[in-house]
C-alpha cells in the first residue's frame, strides 16, 4: 500500500468506526502491517493509507504485531513523559512530544473479539500517536507553533519527495 504523505487532506479527516470485522477488514489490517514493516515503521493508522476507518496496527521491537479496531483510550496516567516521535507520513522529521506515560485502551482484535490493553513506555507512545491519526491529528500538532513551523520548513526543503 502507498503511504499518504503530510499535506494530503485524508490525514486531517475523522475516521469512521469499522462496522464489521470481516475478511476485508482483516486483510486491510494485514496489508497495513506489511506496509508498516516494509517501511520500517512501528505503527500505522488506516488514514495513512488513505482509508478513513478506525483501525491502526503496531509492532515495536521484540514484540508481536498488534491490530486495534475501533480503539479508544479508557484511562491514562497522570504522569507524562517526553519522547521523540516520527511519522511515516512525515518522513525524515522527528520531534519530542509530551504525552501520558501509560494508557489503557479498549479495542477489537482481528478475530472480532473485544479486549482491553494496558500499555506503557514505547507501546503507549505509539498507540497514542496512532489514535491521534484517527481524528486527523499529527504529532507535530502537539508542538508549539514556532517549533512546528520551523520543522515543516525543514521538511519542505529537505525531505519532501
Ligand atoms: Ni504517524
């Protein structure tokens, strides 16, 4: 699948719930995982492949691939942490973002089964980043306006294909 790059309006859309977790939905999740791994990413949300559905996939180093249909955060830690983020839709750009250190997510897996998942550290970070994509938010939106403008200027000049 082709990754949608920053500037495309689909990345600013609100993703719709996945009504039925059928074969097509599971195939989409698997295609997204393949695309993510091929691009050396650790998380990929459906809007990033041009599909405004509430679905993202994640695989951090030394972990299994994870699929989240219709995810939502049901709890988050008060403790926040700063961590450097990047995004497959903004290749070459990295910046520190502050987010809750741990989250509890409710979602459905590729078997159509509901689950609740507690994540911390890198996994919590990726999950929050991907959840943002489902409501049209990019990680640079968390930066100050000054920093965001500076980073986008660098991206336009150096990395935009
Ligand atoms: Ni991203």
